[in-house]
C-alpha cells in the first residue's frame, strides 16, 4: 500500500512520526508564503503544511488545485497554540510535507464537492462519482455497510443460513409489474426479475433449511417516490416451526443490535397495534405515534342527531370521527382551515366540520347544526381543552380513515409538534386477509397471497371472506413501513382455497405457483418470516428522507440512471438474437 494511514486517523498519538498519506486536495491556501493543504480521503481531513524552504515540494504544491490526487510524505507535528481546531478529529496536528507526488490532476468540476448549493437530482446522479466523495455520502455508505455486517453476524449467531435465490425466475403476480428479461435460448419466452424471493424462501422451508436469510435484491416496475426504487435490497428472513412471537423476537433482536451498533437506543419488545385500531386512531397502517394526536370515533354522540349529514351517514353504514388540535384556536385562520378542507377533499372527503373551544364551550360555524347537549358531550368525551380546535369528518370507515389520517399528518406540521421520543417502533398486526375488487368481481390479497388466515377465522372463508383476519404484520418505525411479513400457509388445500377466492383456477394456480404448491404438499412445516428494507432502515439511521441518499447508484424518479444513461436503445442484432421486433415507437434521445 502506498499510504501508512488514512487522513482522518492522524491524531496526536502519531506526533513526531513519519507518515505517507494519499487522497484528494480539498482546499489549498497561501498564508504568508507558507502553503496549507487540506488532504481528504473517506475517513476525513488532515492539514498539510508545505514550507518554502522545501523548494521542490513547494514548487509542486503551487500547481495543486482542488480534487487533485496526491501522495504526501511528511512528519506529524502538534499545531501551535491558538491554531488547534477542536471541530476536527485531526485538529490538534498537522503534517509537515517532505515530498509531494501528483498521482492525477482534475479538470474544473460541474459543482464543488460537499457543496451546500441546491443541486438537481439529475446533475448529482450524472456525476455520482463526484457526489459520493462528499463526507455525508461517505458516512451514509459506511452506515449501510455496518448495518449489513451487523445483520449478517446476528443471523449467523442465531442459526440462520445465508442462501442466495435466483434473480432470473418466472413472472408471478405479486402486486407490481415485473421487469421482464427475454430469453435468447428459449425464443418467445421471458424470465422475470423477482419482486421478492417469496416462493423460493418458502420452498427452502419445505426443503428443511429451517432458518434462512439473505440481503436480497428485489425489483419492481412501479411509479417511484422518495422511498421507492426500481431495485432495492431487503433483509429477507424465513423460519420453520414458529409462531408470531418467535418472529417478532428475532426481528426485534436484530433491530436492537443494529441500533446499538449505530449508537442509538431502541426499546423492545415493540408495541403491537391491531390493524383496525391503527386505522381508527391514526388513519394509517403505518402511523407515526410519536406525536399522539389520536383520532376518535364519536358516532355514539350523534346517533340521534338532527344534523342530516351525520344522521344519513350513520344510517348508510358510515362513521363519524374527530381529531383535536390542541392550543390551535388562534392559529387556525380561515385560510388554514380552507387548506385543510381541500386536503381532506383530495383524500375522498365531501367536507370537514370544525369547532373551537372557547370558555369551555364548542363554538364556530358548525356549532349551529348541533344541540347544546351534543356539543357539551363532545367536548367532555374528547377532553378538548381551552383554545383547541375539533375537526370532524364522516364517511364510510375506509374513506373516513384515509382522509382523517391525511388531516392528522398535516396537523402535525401545521402545529409544529415535536416528537415525544426519538424512535417509535411498533408492529401492526391482524391485517385483513382479503379485499374485494368490485370491477373484477373477485377477492384479492390485502397484503400477500401466501399469508395464513387466523385459525379461528378459517370457516369465514366460505361465508364472509372480508371478515377473515390474517397473520400478516408490518414493522413500522416513525411512520415508515420498514418490514412486512406473516405466518404462511403451509398446506396446499388451504392455499388453493384462498387462491380460488382470488379467481385463480386450480390450473392457473398450478401454472403460476406450481413450484410452491407442490412443495407444500410434500411435508412442508409451519413457517413464517419477513422482508425488511435495508435501504429504508439505513436512511432512517442516517437521518435521510429518501433512500436514494443511501444507495450508491440510484435511479431518478423517472426510473432513469443519468450516470449510465439507462435504459437505452440496443443494437438491432441483439433484438434479432432474442427474436424480438419493436413496434414503431418514438425513442426519446
């Protein structure tokens, strides 16, 4: 190796030693005829001093510019009193250069490294090799590496085998569009990139592997947003002969170890919140519970109301729900109320009622629709304090949950609420097994087609499928869905019964899921597991809002890679080899 140490490791313990350092010139400056360089590598900066008496080194140093790559040999010395930089790890020392070797020069760059300027995503990703030099990005990739190694150690210590599953597989319906790969050998046929290793990991359980994990690559052709990418990495886990408690114990242990490694504290066991309760109290199946601000069902208060909107809603199977915004009566101007009303309408509401608590009474434009008894009971039931605002919405349960949840999230911002604690992990449990698709007159998996129904609800598959609860769960952290998993169906007959409700005939089921169905009837054990987003976990621990900031080479929101300019056109010969002919389409240059 050319160097003796990394730049960021040169501290006072190396005083009076000779060191060889390699890196990039972060900055250079001339102070009274003495040249000072900040030399940077992935570990940080160290100050290099080039004295004019060292004519050869000084002459070379004068030609240096930002981002030149250099090798510097010199002696470590303690900085003079008054020149110590306590904000730098290496701030007590400097390196007095003996020799300087330029390993590479650098052209003028499109942006400064570690700039605070608001660069576009397109520019950052086009020059990702420059963007990744920034200390923030180095820190993020380092954290990702440490999490991955911590996870591997944890599962190895707990008896799991790391097993890779295929990337080229067959297309199966899993909720998003597949990326397809045409076969040259089997013309007219396609592989698909896996959306998850679901069927393979369940097949591994049928194979007697017992405990499996991998850092699995997963691919989904779907519209992107901050927490989505066409390809992502999940910590994929499956176990045999387990119940939910066993899965939760393993997952919580992994999270505890990762957070400890990152210098953070997370409390276990995690809170468990039934799906229906989450939708009622927070209007979301991935609630951020650090802020309180719970939604309440107040239908009982208005069961005999004269207000037609509420009475008709209740009569037609609707619900009435309210949320209290504390200490907000003064800031809830007409303009803010109008914006909140528009927000709930965009999320399915027909309108939004509100009341302000003044002198212990509910007042405001909506008060005229209710009796004094109803208003008093409302304030008392909700424990609405002085100067609070009560927002009320009504509709069918799912619609009401959706727009009240959106309102809650916006109120957290409007009120400037601070989280009560840093990390709020929880399990959302007992998701519905199925949902109904009226336009297709069939049921579909509410979450995962291989999830097992709660045992006592199995008879309802024949009489009331929508009432069937499942062993599906999500791990949620600070309002982010980190993981999904379940206890699986381990019997073929039960799995086929559920697939039939989704309008998969036995023939279709065998065609699409034959590998797994065949394995299930050959003595598959009870099993379950989860997939946890490594990108999302890393982003949370790094304080990043988007997973793009913790992926080395991400795609843009349009699923395009500016660095490699992909996707792109291919040669005609490649299409001919695959027996593919393209329709005439407008190719974007």
